[in-house]
């Protein structure tokens, strides 16, 4: 990097840090975050802003419509993220320290639903976390690739009523353990527990519990191996496994 490029980078950092100092000022904080972002690249390029203030970074286009939203220190909430509370019967949304919700993630809670995301978990673009009837509990250090969806409920299917009029029901919600990796487009259904350190391959539908440390794939997802059976250098070479778009 030449001197001119370094100078520009330093100027941008000084600009961003200067404005992020105002991030906690009532009535000014969100505006200050937006001005700080002018000096930074879009998308991942704005993640460093969340480290510059205890309050973290919330994009100007993010919409936080939730009365029980609790944000931990240095949270990152990216462009067009929506956190939505359907009614007052839903529970809280708790985001732990250094949680990242990237662009276009949708979080919603309805009657009986709640969401907790543990520290340093990373939710990539266009994931949908819909907590109705049951809770969603996501552990620490979880990496969730784009287009994942978590649904801790389903509709009744009795013949007497149209599906749109059927009541929602839950089998106890969804629990995702620490350091789990979900590949692109994974769907996790109601009542599922995914054990710590498990890996779920791209496009899988998880309808049953996943043991800790397991590697699963398919529709429905099935155990294909355990990470403990692999040498650390061979995971990327395994035939038939396709993991895309995790934390970088």
C-alpha cells in the first residue's frame, strides 16, 4: 500500500471514529452512525464500525420495530435488517456481544415466540428467523450462511378448516448449540436441537435433532460423518458435501 493510499485509509478511519463517538448520544446516535458509514465500504466493510463504540453499529436503513429488543455491546446490524414484533404477546429479542446481522436479515416474533443469539454469532444476508409459538435459541459463535430459515412452529392441517385459518402450534422451539455452522439455504424446523459444533450442509432441511459434532446433509438432513473422524486437512475434500457462504 503506497503512502497516498495509506493516507486516504487513515483519513477515513479518523472520520469514522470521530462520528462514532456520538453513537450513544440520544437523538443523534443513529444519525452519527450513518455519517460515519460514508467513509467506509458497504456490506462487510462497515463491520469495523461496530467495534468503535459500545453501542455498536446500526445501519440507517435498518428498521427496529420491537419493544423488547436488547442489544449487547458492539452489535452490528446491517442495511435493511428488519426486527419486528407482531404483538405484545411475543417475548424478547436478545442479541449478545458482537452479534452480526447482515443485510436483509428478517427477525420477527409473534405470540409465544422469542429469540436469543449468543455472542459473536454471524447471520449472513437474507436469513429469516420467525419466532412464533416457540423460542429460537442460538448459541455463541454460530455461523449462518445466506438464505437460512428457522421456523419454530407449523400450521394445523385438520380437514375442517382452510390452512390459512388453522392455528399455529409448536413442539418446543429451536435450539442451536455453540459454534454450529449452517450452510446456504438451510431450513430448520420446529422442535429441533442442533448440538454444539455441528455442521449442516447447504440446502438441507433439518427436521430431527442433530448430535454435537455431527456433519449432516440432505432432505431430511441425515448424519454423514462426525468431525471427530476427520483430519483437519480433509474436510474440504469430502465428496458429496457442499458448504457455501459461511463466516469469513
